[in-house]
């Protein structure tokens, strides 16, 4: 798994990437509560990109890269 960070407003949420493709990823977080449907995402040493949530459960987010 890859360590990454979700950014929205002044909030940073650590996450891990359990799977990734050219169009999206599955992100694992402690809790999806409070994470908006659109946010910025960055893997370590990579540029930030905008993500849109396409599905969520208690600890995972399926996102599409915009």
C-alpha cells in the first residue's frame, strides 16, 4: 500500500492507496465521515490532483481522478 494524503479546506487526512489505475483509486482512511465528495489528493512525491468520490463505505473511498 502507498501512503498518501487527502486535502480539503485546511484539513489533511492521511490515507493509504489499496489500488490505483490511470482513472481512479481505492483509498483507505480511518473514517470516511466528514470527507467531502470532491477533494485534493497527493501521493508522496507526486503532484496533487482533484478526486471525485464515486462510492464509499466506513473506511474506504472509491475515487475518480478529474
